[in-house]
C-alpha cells in the first residue's frame, strides 16, 4: 500500500501496522483470549505487550518484503480487528486471506467490508490473481464471510489444520481476479 490507510467509509479504514498500535492490540487479545483463541493460534503466544510490539515489527518487515500484507481494521479511530494476506506467492500470483474482529463489533459486517476493500486493492494494485480462504469447518462465522464476499467453495481439506492438540478439517474457498469484476 502506498499510503498508510485504505478508507472504506467515514468511520472505517484499514491501516498498515505501526508499533503505536501495540497497547491497543494487546488489550484486545488479553481481554478476549477465549473468544479469539477459539480459532487463532497466535493468541496463546501473545502474553505480553512486548509480544504485540514484536508482531507489529515483524508485520512491517513482512509487508516491506512482500511476503504478507498485514492491515488493521479501525472503526471510529479504534482498533477492532485485522485483515491479512498471508503466504503471498509471487510465482503463483496467489495468496491466502485471513481476518478477525473484536467480539464487541462482531455481526456488524466490518470483517466483510474490510476484506472487500483489501481484495479490491490487491486485485487492482498487486500482481495477485487468486486469493484463498481456508476456514476451520466449525468456524461458521468465517465461512459466512467467505460466502458474503462471493468466494467459490472448492472443497474440504481433511485434517488440514492442527491446533490445540487436535486436527481440524478446513473449508477452502477462492476468488480469482477474473471473478472480481462483478463480485467486489
């Protein structure tokens, strides 16, 4: 991203990582461990504000290196979640999309709106042709976001994710740049 923000509307924007977000990010994680930790492995490794600072520093480096594109969702100037392109493959012109929102804003469409804005940016400004979403089968809210975004269901990946000493099946969805003209 050329600027530090992608605006969605007057109250909602995506911002690039900044170490100044560390306290706000850590507070969300620390106060919502059970909620966020249901599906996000990194929650258990975020034990101190220093862990959040380190994550933000690494996010800045990975963004600069082109391996990821980490953004944070701000609603009315308050950090409420994140949308991230992970596993960017320049060779395959593909990436995987991940997202989460704070429990207090869940159900307001912020994840869907934020993903939609990042996808629009990615397809217009980056050399990406395919975006995947891999959601744990039991994570119905994440699957609902993929469907709302117009991603195509590709199938079930048996035992595709190991988390909390258990294997989980994943539901794979994809969106192609050629799909996006009428979807996004």
